[in-house]
C-alpha cells in the first residue's frame, strides 16, 4: 500500500477576520503540521491538493463559534520528527492490558474519500478520558486536504483483545476547521458504545505554562516501530521521555524534545502524576536551533474539554450540565450533519 505524507508546504499568511474572533497577530516561526500515518488504497489517482476550510460562521446574537460538532454513521473509517535525544521504547504489556495504567491510550483510524473517489485511511493516537469520550488532535479527523473524515474508529493496542468502538459524534475546534489554527488543533470524540471497564481513562489537567520546567512522557502509536519479521507494523503503544520548559514568549504550544513519528499525532503528553497535560501534534522548525516537537495546550485558547463534551451532548440530544450556556448555529449547507456551537459563562443557570 503506497504511503503519502499530507503536510503544509509553506507558511500561510494569517488573515484577520474580526467577525470570527481571529485576532492573534503574534509572529510565529514556520511550522510544518504533523500528519497521521496516511495511506491510499490501491489503484487510485492522487487527489488534487487543496486546503479544505469551513467558511466563516457567526452564531445567533453575534457570538463567535468555538466548536464544529458533527455526527457520523457508526457503520462506515503534518509531520513527525525523531530528534534523537530521548530514544523510544515499547510500553510494557501489563500497562496496556485491562486495568493497566495506559489502557486508555488508543488509536484513531479515520477514513476519507477524495474528489476522485479514492479511499484514504489515516492512523493517529488518542486518549480515553471517560467511558464515552477521547481527546485527540483535530487533524486526525479533519484533514487539511480531504476535509472531515467519513468514519472514525477507536482501537486498542494489538497485544490485547480487539475492542473497537466507532465515533458517532465529534467536535473539532472551530478555528481549526475555519483557519487551520495551530494552537487549536484539538478535538473531542464520542463513541457510540461505552468503553468497557478494562479501559482505564486518563485524568487530565490544564496545561501548566507557569512551572518553569517539567519532565514528562509522550505516548502514541508510531508507524515505524515495532514491526514484525516481515516489516509490518504491530500497532503497539510506544513512549519517549521528554522535558518541557516554559518560554514567556510562547504560550500557544508546548515545546518538547521527545522522539515521535507518523502515528503519534493526538497522543497524550503525560506528567509525573500520570495526568495528561497536553496533546502531541508535530514539530516546528526554530531557526537557527533546528527542529522541536510541539503539543497542543489543554484548557487554553478555547481547547476546553468539558465544554466540548457538553456541545457533543447537545448535538446528541442529551441533557447538559447547567454551568454555562450553549449557543447553537444554523445547519450548514456543506455539512448537513453538523453545526457550530459557542458558549458564554452564565451565572443565571
């Protein structure tokens, strides 16, 4: 099966749309978006490269959207770098088995169809945070060339019994869908059936930008290791120890020096206390110092896990918690099974 990397080839000029709430004019170094391990089914032609973006949306009352929430049929499926500072290893079997401390780190398989009818399959990583929801990067389910995935499957490490779940509702940050905002490469997905008791959700915390320095571990399912004697990927959870240092000039992304590869997209960055504190994304070129890996901050810049979950519940017609007000936009012409959501804090509910 032929492989192809989908990634940005140049730094885009950032357009300022006040009506859409895009007002970050801080200059940033060039970044190359990480890609999940993307393969094309045989006998297809390469699709024409384009950037798929959601048109600007405004919610009732003039509110800015915060999440693009979609639903899928349960029955249908940027670039990494190895820095060489922290070699990777395969996680222990006991950690990924039922009840293991890493049993909640899972794989995301997304299926796309291009304009020529070719099927593309992307593989990334994700983290189970409760019996119904996983956190991952938006580019694992909304590709900048192919748009929104047609179906999304969640799978476990192949050393344990298969226990696949399909995503029926998902939410990507609006600024990713609209403008491919790097710091908003963030998604929360809801599976159609709850995960069984053997999958242990990971706790999470707001990304700590004020700790100075911290050691942590990056987890995910890279496509280059481990492999069997025939060179086929074994789909086993791998890790790399890393470190993070807060830089006052950068509060958009977490910079780290852990080793990653295609397929690590969306995997958790886990702190010393075992909680997820960021979502691995890809690498950035920092001239003249070279490459550095980056992760998306949690509960910063609108990447609010609990609010995304409430938007998913609203889309699914379920009861909401009453600590904030959700605002839902009109149906979208190009995405009839989706809607934009926003929210505001409310003391009256």
